[in-house]
């Protein structure tokens, strides 16, 4: 996997706060939320480069609906 780039990003504090709240709602870090939104915008604009690695999945794996539990 290629090394990830670090980027300094200056944001309006209100925008940062809104992104942080949104990220918390979706159980992501603010950084992961920004990358998620940038990737989605690039894909929708048809500008996401081919061969781009998927965004790393972090956190706990989701429980599958058919996990065999009863109740």
C-alpha cells in the first residue's frame, strides 16, 4: 500500500465543528470523514482516479444480519 500523504487544511471553525459532529454521528474521525466526502465528490464528478485504493475500514466490523443468532 502506498504511503498516505499528510496535508495541512485550513477550515472555518464552524465548518470544522459541523464536520466533527457529522463524523461522530457516523463513528468516523474528522479526518476519515473529510476523506470520505472528498472521495465521494470525486467519484460523483467522474474524477476519482482508476486504481485508487478503497478507503481503509476502521473500527469494529458490522454485525451481519444473518449471523445465525436467534431471538
